[in-house]
C-alpha cells in the first residue's frame, strides 16, 4: 500500500517535468497576428504606390501594428527565458542558429541589390552612353563623408565589442558607456547619410546610376536604423537588469546584426562609392 | 531500522547534480565560468584601448580632413553659382536624367529633394 502511494506521488511529480531540454512553446496569438499585420503593410505599400486612397494610411497602420506585435512577441520570449526558465543551453543555441539563418537571408537580399548594381555598372548600356557613371551624373566623392562614415561604423563595431566583453566581465559602467557610444556613432552615421542624400546632385530618378545607388545605400540605411534600434533596446535592457551574463541572446543577436550591417557598408563603400565613382 | 537511521544521519550531503558541490577540489562548471569572466576582463581592456586610442583619434583626424574638403567644395559651388547668376548650372538634358515615367506617390519631387542644391528639378 505504502509502495503504491509513493509511486503515485512520484508520477504526479514527474508529470510536471519534461524529459528533454527543448522548449515546447505555449499557444500564442502573435504568429497569426503578425502575418495579418505584415499583410496590411504589404497591401498598404502597394496601394499607396499606385495612388489609391488611404493606401498610405494602411501602410502606416500595418507598420505600427507589426511593431506592436513584435514588441509583445519578443517580450513573451523574454518572459519565457528569464522568468519561466525555458531557455536551456540547447534552446539558446537553437535561437542563435535561427537568427544566423535570418542574417543569411538578409545577406541574400543585399546580394540581389548588389547584383542589380553590378549588372548595370560593369557593362553600361548604350542608353546611358556606355559610360559609368553616366554622363551628366556627378558622383559623390568617396574620400569625403563616405570615408568618415566608414570610420564611424567601424568604430561603433569596436565599441560594441568592448561593451559585450565588459558585460560578460561584469563591468557595468564600462558596458553602459560603450553601448551608449555605439548608439551615438550609429546615429551620427545616419545623420551624415541623410546630409549626403539631401546634398547630392543626383536623385533616385537620375538614370540607373541613381536607382542602384539609392536602392543599395537606402536598403543599407534602413538596416542601420533597425540595427540602431536593436542595440538601443539592448542598451536599455542592460540598464534595467533585464539580462544576465549567461543569457543575453537579445544583446548577442543585436551585435551580430550590427556587425552584418557594418560589413555590408564596407562592400558598399568599395563597390558603389569607390569603384562606382570616377 | 536503527541501522538505516544511523546511515541516514551520517551520510554526507552529496547532491550529485548541484553546481555548488565540489568535485575533486574545484567544480569544473564554476571554474569554466570564472575563466570566461577573467578572459572577458582582459579582452575588455584590449577593446577599450582600441576604441578609445585608435578609433576615436581616427574619427577626429578624418573629420578634420573631410571638413576641409567639404568647405572647399562649398566654396567651389558658390563660385559656380556666382558665375551662373545665383543658381547652379542645369545638368545636361539627357533623357535618362530626372526620369519621371510615373509620378512619385508623394508628389513631383524625389524624397530627399533639396531645392537649394539642385538647379531646376
């Protein structure tokens, strides 16, 4: 009798635990909701670009709602990791692998814009006079603001490396200072790019040169803004004691994204700014 | 039964899967954590030096140089404007420049249009 009761107690306790180290996620509304918000955003963009009424409104609404669902989904992940103990070593490994795959997909997006750029520039078509840059286009001096921007991005990469190691070493003041400097350098980069964009003598509508220039640097600039927000949120979470030395994937993924952005800029600087100018 | 109680009372509190339980002098997991933290302290110092003594001076030097270039460029543009009664000379009217096969959704000008910089667009 005693033996059976012990067995039952043991079973009741064992049923509360899983015999594997993975995370079987609870049901959540965020995936289906984000699919709808992304759909609104995409349709809104198309309607806006074709001149339909309220297309822009739908685009903005879709963007706002997507950001909102991202916030809720990511905060759920934070709760699952930091408070529910679901993020074992395997789970963290899987999350990082997933993010690396996402970065690889972003690399392919940039490959497509670089392809378009090289297709147009290596053999300039007869319609633009067979020259690159086309006649009438005055390209930006690569050894002016673009060079400064290169130093800004490389330095922000150095500062965030400093910050990441300071975080692991438990040096709070160094961590906060270096993450702050990273964000400052990133914002200054964006500001200089904005100045370049407004001061340039050619626009996106100035032949395929303008199109490929602004498509490539514009896609990169968008990624810089996203990366800056990513790092800034990591910075706020560090200040708020939201992360630990053993579990800070939100910081590490942000750093990986930022290094990716930096490397894309180096390719842009060499191929578009330097090789693509006179 | 008394023997069992005796064993229970004198058995060492060996919790086999606890990270605090020492094994052969030093717990391997804790030792690893300490090594990581120590290594991170050294690497922090390296990157602190790189960030402060290489990157920041490089930015300062480059900024000074670029400031010179841009001031020169501005003077050149003003000279061109003075020669061209107040505005920049128009770019050649090639059909591949300033293309508008379809208007922008937001109006006639490009998104970063700057009327001071471009001549007549």
